[in-house]
């Protein structure tokens, strides 16, 4: 089990930027709650603009603080530009059939045979591939799944500060 630092790829940077969305969502929720509080206070006490300015400043400061605190590790990862490769042994691999949500209707065997267009639609299957590494199950792509066997070494790509799993590969990238 060796750890090695390498630079982030463009795909890794995209994944980390995508992880930052939760900070933006929290900040927008706080701003929305602040707008609602402004509306209520403006309707209840129409002449208190000085109090609204202080409340708005507090809400704005709180939303910026939450945004910075939630995204600080992701921003640090993007600024640093490195990730950690952790070598581990592949314990097991599994292929599952998953069905696309909303792609079919209820299939009733008798009616499906008589009226196949109305009651005979089945859901579209899709294959999912999983690795079990260090006791945890991770989804991988088909190419990585087919190129390995149980017991082979794999590399887990983690962000340096956020410790997010960025991907699994069979060779160092």
C-alpha cells in the first residue's frame, strides 16, 4: 500500500469543481431565506430600513462564510494541483444489470402478450461494473472492469486535501 503524489488531470479538476456545487447551493438557500425575512420585516415594519440593512449585511456575510467554509478543501485541491495515488489490491469485481428509470411501464405478463404496445413495455437494461477495494464498493467503467482480475493491483485516485475519490485505474496516470 504505497501513496504517491501526481498532478491533477483535466478530468480530475472537472470532478473537483463539480463537488463544489454544494457550497453554492447552501449559500443560495441562505440568501433565499434572507430575502424571505426581508419581505416579512418590510411588510410588518415598513419604516425600519436601517434594521433591514444590518440584517442584509449579516445574511450576506453568513452566506459568503458558508460558501468559503464548505468549499475550502476543494479550492485548496484545485490550487495545489496534486492528487494522491493509493495502490490497493482488487478484492472482487461484480457486474450488475440496472434498469433505466422511467424507460418502461408496468409489465403485466398476460396483458403484455395480448397488447404489447400498451402493457408490454419493459425497462431498458444498462450494465454497471463494480470493484470491491479495501472493503468498499466503487463503480468503474467497462474498460477498467474488463482489464483486471481479482487480486490485481489498482490505483485509487484521491484529492489531497478533500480526500474525495476521483477515480480508479489499473495503471499510474
